[in-house]
């Protein structure tokens, strides 16, 4: 995702620094940059949704284990959730 942001920024800066006398080309290029931005926003939203689901599930499992008096197992549930979140981050 970081690379996507860098690519989008590079394309935008290139677009803004070019001689924009050809209006049709400028519009096409601007549309492409806008599409890249929209794709990036969608990816960020999907990633946040995955994070929130993992967090909710881990918290629920933690609370269930704590209600049963299993502090060690509760911590293990949180640790599992953190590992899943790290995997999501690594995949992006």
C-alpha cells in the first residue's frame, strides 16, 4: 500500500508539472490519477475493515476466556489477533 501511495504521488506530480496544452491528454491523465486514488481508498477501507473484524473477534474471544477465568488463554487470543493483523499488514 505504501508503494501505491508513492506511485500515485509520483503520477500526480508528473501530471501537474507537464505542459498541459493538450486538454484531451490532460483529462485522460487526470482521470487515470483519479482512478488510482479511488482504488487506493478502496484498498485502505478494505484493510481497515479486516483489521476491525480481527480486533472485534480477538476481543470477543478474550472476554469469553476472561469470563471463564482463563487469563492465559485470554492473552493467547489477543496474541493470535495481533499476529493476524500483522499478516494483513505484511500482505499490503
